[in-house]
C-alpha cells in the first residue's frame, strides 16, 4: 500500500475538525508549490527541477537567455514536454532573483 493510499484510509476516520486542521497544514506546506516543479534536497543540490527529470529550472532559463527557443529545448531534452517549459517559466517569473543567482553560481564554477 502506498503512503497516499494509507493517508486516504486514515482520512475516512478523521472528524471534520481534524480534516480541517489537516487541510490547513497541507495548504501551508503547498503555499510556495509550483505545478511541475520539484525541490528535493538530495536532487541537484536542492535546486528546483522539472518533475520526472533532473533538469534544473536555472539551466533552462539560462539557455533561454542565451537565445535557445522552446523548440530547441524540447529537441535537446526529449524528456521535456511543452507544459514543463510553461511551468518552468512561471517559476522563473516568481523566483527571478533565485534563478539569476543560480545561473551566476554555475557560470562561476
């Protein structure tokens, strides 16, 4: 049984008040979540990546700044979908300083 399946089984046993508290907790944790973007401590040094891949968002944005088109990126990274790029650009708009800093860090390395 997966963790999600276990959670669903437990959810049916919670009171409405307990469900409300749980929902508030989940909403707090997802407050800065972006669809299609994962930040996992032991994947790519905790940098934001495209789900299902280890492709960092900063790398895609850096390529875009250097003139790569979305078609170029989709050809270069066959695991990417157009929606992945849309999610990345949304993340970049909301985290411009962070992504720019990551680009600078990697250029200096």
